[in-house]
C-alpha cells in the first residue's frame, strides 16, 4: 500500500505497523504467533530459541528479569 506524506510529498510503501492481538497467555499486545500451536504471544512469552510460546516451549531456559538477578 502506498501513502503520500502531505507535507513533504514523499511516498511511503508498506510502512504500516503489524496488527496486534491480545497475548493468549497474559493479554498484553502481541504481534507474533507460536510456531507450534499458533497462539498469539507477546515478546515475553515467545522463546527466542525455538519461537514457541511459553506453554509449548521445551527449551530448558529460565528467563530472569534484571530485578531478580540482584
């Protein structure tokens, strides 16, 4: 989709934000889906290694927030 900036006249192609859906685990805005079960999942509930949601992930990684590591 093309849009033209009214002030500059520049044409922008495909600069729309991806659609967001509620994360199926916590309800926060999510733009990704689990590759295993296809649930909507936010960045906090998608494994960076296997790209599965925290319900499906079998990696033995534990995510620690900066507050917990002190």
